[in-house]
């Protein structure tokens, strides 16, 4: 479905099916997961945030604080969307189309995934800051050589 067709579908959602919705918000890795994966060398089996384990305690503290703020922002967005969704569904009949509901649910799912990942990053950075011996072991971890 092209962008003009999609715009028309949003304007007239009656004939739109779930398969017509473009892939996006809840599918595949989040931008945060993609970024962390790239920072860690692209390994799908990386240890928990091994890419940050080599950071100094001050940097780990900053990462933890910033990630916690992002996690909290995701929760705030989730609450806001849920309040809007509740208000929209409280009318009789509900005023939201199927496509809007589906998109909102996908967005909520993405926000929840991002919240969980930001929260894990904050926790891991704080743990590495508080346990430098563990951070040192993790940062020195070498992936086993791949056999061809």
C-alpha cells in the first residue's frame, strides 16, 4: 500500500484490514535496541549491556540517570495514551476507528518495550558502577571465535 493509498485508508478506514497497516511501532527491534546492538558490536547474544561495562563510574552514573529519565518518560507517555484512549472509548458509540485503535495499541506496545529496555540499561549501568569487579570481567569478555 503506498502512502497516498494509506492516507485514503485512514480517511475511510471501513475497508481497511489489519494486514493493510504498515509495519512499524511494535514490530522488530526498537531504535534503542538497535543502537545498543550496534554499540556492542552487533552481537545478538551480547551480555547485559557489555558495551557500557568499560565506562568509568561517573559515566555509568550519568548513563543510569539518563536512562532512568527516559524510562520514566516512556511511562508518562503510556499513561497519557491510556487516558486518551479511555476518554475516546467512553463516548457512545466510541469515536475511534479500528485503524486508530490498532495504531495506538502498537504505539503502547513499543513504549512499553522501550520503557523496559531503558529501565534495564539504567539498572545495569548502576550495577556496573557499584560493582567494578563485575564490570571489569564483563568488559574483558571475549566472544568465542566463530567457526566457519
